[in-house]
């Protein structure tokens, strides 16, 4: 029984870590896209 609970706990921890990595990737991607769009808008204003 302890092996099953240990396995579940390990899988749960892994799932939490992977979810955190996914959320961080989405946030970084959104900020990067906003930055690129701001650069394009600034280029259009100067032309």
C-alpha cells in the first residue's frame, strides 16, 4: 500500500512541476509576443 501511495505522490509532484513549467511558458510567450508587436508598431510610426 505504501508503494502505491508513494507512486501517486510522485506522479502528483511531477504533474505540479510540469504545470508550473507550462504556465511559465505561456506567460513568457505572451510577454514576448507583446514585445514584438510593440516593436512593429514603433517601426510603423517612424516610417
